C-alpha cells in the first residue's frame, strides 16, 4: 500500500471513510479481495508471494492497513514480510492497542512501515520509525512516510477527500474511486527526498502511479456507517490506466 486517505469521525453519517491505492511491481503475484478460506470472515486481497495483505476488514469489524516507509538506505534484505502484520491482527482476537503492544518489541526486525489498526470504535497508527499515534477526528493521510507527513500527494489527497465528503450525506464509492485516479505531479521543488533519485521521486509523486514496471495495482474504498454497515469496493488494475475488475462487498459488522 502506498497511499491511505481517511476521514475518521469527520462525517456525521460515517465514522470511517477510508480510500487507498496499493502500489507494487506489476510482476508480483496478487489475488483480488475475497473472503479468505483459511480465515473465516476476513475480507482482503492477498500477496501471493508472501501470503499477507495490505488492507482488510473482518465481519466483526476489525480493520487494518499498511504502508511501507521508503528508506532504501536502511533496507534489510532478509526482513520478515510486513503484510503479515495486517493479516495477523485480522486473524486474531486482540484489541488494536494490545496487538500493537505485542508487536512493538519485534517491530525493529521489519523494514520500515506504518500500520493502521482499528475496530470501528478505536483507531491507532503504529510506525516502527516513530511509535504509536491515535489519530484525532478529522482528515488524515499516510503514504510512504509517517502519518500526515505533508508530501504533495498526501496534502492533495486530503484536500480532495475533505471537499468530496463535505456536505454530502452519502458520498458515493464511484466518486471516491475517481479521486484516487489523480495522476498530476507536483513541481520538482516540492518533491520529497527519500533516496530513490529524482526520476523515481517524480514517478512516485502522483496519487495514481504509472511506470513501465511499477504502479498502482488496486484502489480500495472502505466505508463504515454508524450502524456498523460496511461497504468495501476494490478496483483492480492490470498495469495500465483502465480498470479490469471491480468487486463490491456489503455486510454488517458483528454478523458472520
């Protein structure tokens, strides 16, 4: 996952509106979002190379999403897969805060990450770069750095999400998905310096990424209303600009 934008307790009808783009190498094998056979009630896509996931929710209302922290200078070649941090939480029975306390001592073993976990009433963000945060009600953004780091894509996305949901009684998943297709790039002087070189900073700067070998593989919308009704929409891309599959799941948390 490369970009997560979310409105937390910022809309009168929806405690959580979360939208996200997953960016990955096109050749990395991936399964689309489904209910997992080996984890009843868990809805997520799946990284077929390592077996974990980047974003998911359970029928009990547990949710998690992850972004990588971009820092090639400190890359560990044999680090454990970060995607299991998401799936392990969703499979388990621990509260968000207890789960993060459990993984904190071994977080240094992983390459850099930020992990968002919640259960509908609580939401936490943990990074092995700066520790635990509890997002305040409002509009937030998370890319390949820390929560609300003011990268151009994060600021642009937060503003667009705020404008889209402001005054709308029922924001449509289609409009939220369209927001995630923004391919505009900021001026070079606004680009972050993360160690990947100027050319790649440019490639990685839009909300929706495209290149010859790497880019946005899927967009996901996760909406939870005040009654616990969940709308989960995933649009999957085949390495180009045109979507080739959209899946939608609707359910009520607490029901299996």
